[in-house]
């Protein structure tokens, strides 16, 4: 097994998960921040569930819904030639589902901190909801967006349960650093395991230090 290949898969997974959640997480955070719909608490619970559920539970139901034994899985494979189990696409989508709270919760807090008077003024000036989101809310909530992206990336980088359940252990496709670490420990190759574990620690530190440094500088201004 190659550490470099596992590293590339992990980095690709982290970037893909962040990209998917930038598209999906921003609208969800916007809805949860400003919606007054009576079902809003239900959606808040749905978004929070991945934090408290074991990743293996999410992986199991993903296999149940999208596996070849399900009608949907068979239809996706036969009609669209899409496989969402034992594939990188499936792992990326499953990781995005599991990491959703880590993007939505910081962004929701950032959106809620935006002055209501400022938003009301923008509406009176004729700005659309999309313009308000793009030109006012996202710039003002950029530190929360940075926090969300960073947390999602480092979480996806070291994710094990979802990756193992959905993607298995396919070299160059779904074998991430965490899976490679598990394999090394199972094979009693502890020196190799130390190398992988240390690499993961370094990667997480490299990702987190700039974020906390940025927050510190902003709070000191």
C-alpha cells in the first residue's frame, strides 16, 4: 500500500466534501438562520443528527438505500451507470452528509450575527435575496465560512467509519490515510502506522493553525 496514494485520496476527499457543502450548506444555513417556518426545528434536528450518530449508522443506511440490492441502487447503475457504493463519488457524498453540521452550524451563527437593520435597508434599496446573500451576508460571515470549510476539510481528511462502510478499501479510489492506518495496525506494521498517524496529525495542525491565527488577528483589531 502507498502512503502517497492514500494521501492523494484523502486530500481529494477533503476538497470534494468542502466543494459539495459550499453548494449545499450555504442555502441550508441561510434557511435555518432566517426561516420562521413551523417545521424549522425539525430541519435543525435533521442537520444536527450526523454529529451524534455513529458514522457506521450513516454508512449502513447509505448501503441500504444505494446498494445494488435496492431498487434505487439498481436503477442508478442500470440507467445512469452511477454507483454510489464502493466508489469515490459515493464516499464524497456520504462524507458530505456526515460533515453537513460542521459547515451549517458556523455559517448559521455568522448569518444570525448580521445586523437586521442592514438587511432591511438592503431590501428597501431593492436588493434581491441572492444579492443580499452574496454581497452582504457572505462577506460579513466570511470568518464563519472559513471555520466551516476548515472543519469540514479536516474532518473529511481523517474520516474512517463512513469511508469504510460506503467505499470499502479500494487502493487509489477509496483507501484514505485513515483506512491505510487501520490496515497497518491490523498487519502489525506499527512503524508504518506511526508514519501515517503522524502525517494526519501534521496535516490537521497545518489546516487549523492558519484559521486560529486569522481569528486571533481579527479579534485583536
